[in-house]
C-alpha cells in the first residue's frame, strides 16, 4: 500500500493507493515519458495477456487522445490462431497500425533455417531487429516482467540496445526513483518495460479489475494435446506429435502464450478469472518456468537471446 499525505486547512489527510493503482500509475508515467523523449516508439503486441494489459495501460495514459504508437508483432508462423485473431481484432478496434515481421518470410528466402526441434521462438531475433532498424523505431515497449525469468530480473525499465540491437548488462543505467534515461546514439534504441515490477498475479488481478478481454485459451478448455518433456503441447504442422507421442483430449489452459512448439498447457479447471487467480496464488512455479521449453535449452538461454537482440 502506497500512502501519500495531503495537507489542507491545518490537517494532514492520508490518501492511499492500492498496489494495483501504484503499478498502474508507474506504467502510465513510463508511457508518457517515452512519448515525450522519443520520436518513433512502437509497442510489441502479440495478442497475449501481458501485451494486452500493456496496450490497455497505453490507452489509459493518453485518453481521450489516440495512442501515439504503432504495434509490432513478430509472427513465427506457429502462433495460436485464437491469439492472432485477438491481435487483429484489437488493432482494428483501436485503429492502430500493426507492423508484422514474419519468420516464415525469412525461412522462404533462405535467411533463416528451421530448427530440428521445430521451434521458431529462437528465430524471432533477426526479423525483430531488422524491422526495428528498417522502421527506425527508437523505443520499443515490451511486456517483460522481472518475476518471469532470472535474465529479465536484471533488466532496467529503460534498457539500452546498441546499433546491432544487442543487450550488454554492463551498460545498464541506474534508475533512481522514477527517473529514466532515454539517451541513445544514432542507430541505438531503447527497450522499455512498463510491467517490470508487476507479477503474474498482479497482471491477473488487474485484468479482473479492469474487465479486460483475453483470448479464450487463457481459461480452461478441452484441447487435443500430447506430452513431450513433461509439457502438454498442441499438435500442429510445426512437427508434433512424433512417433510414440499420443494425442489425447484434456482440460487445460495456458499461462503464457508463444510459439505452439514450445508453449505448454497446464492441467486446469480454472474456467473463470477468479479460479485463475486462485490457481496462480497457489502455484510455486513461474509461468515461463512451468510452460516454456525454449527457456530450458540451457541455464542461460534467455540471457543469450537477449544479448543477441531478443526481448
């Protein structure tokens, strides 16, 4: 609970913000800071819950004026159809320009090659960085949170990237109070994380409070899945299932959404937002730790990709 004291007529009247109000206020401040400091910002928007909350906060930051940023999505070609539908519907509803960087285009040109495991998440870096350079985006909003993964816990709210979009943790700048340094040289840009201090539970409580619409796969539903490396994956043309992997119908939901080849579902009967919140409250695993195979490739998988230019 954040408490602010307001003085009036000889008395001090306490004014309290809930933790969600404080997080919202911080995020709104970050969006407005970027609008004031940068010439061409863009919001990474996949149609997943964190990017949806981030866009909701941006709408709040500038209402009744339109959001002064476009949207950008790196489409692996293996994304969940429900999420892509929500992405397109949201962009249309708010009359926002949507830039799409396609991994499939790079594969078709021979610039990128399919991985033996079928996952395309690690292939997103080149399309992302080249799109940033081509469009001359100087600030790129991402929905990363420090509670998700240890490499993301190191990240500042304003994260400087060099002319090759690479991240060097030694160049991290101090961030005192709510002062953010957006200074960058020509060719460099800044990745901005308005949800840095949020947790998965905060995100869901905010979704409940604001009545934010999400793709249905975030809630329990019956789905055809198969098990690989301890995770329930969705069958698809990305390469699953293999011989010996049996497809079965299960009641599942998704805690996080990415490439179908590396995003696992969890067994769940949480078909309402209150049940989801109760489930997350009882969980002792982060959403990425429990359901993202691409983060399990090595101990430093996420940090290695961040150094190359990934979020």
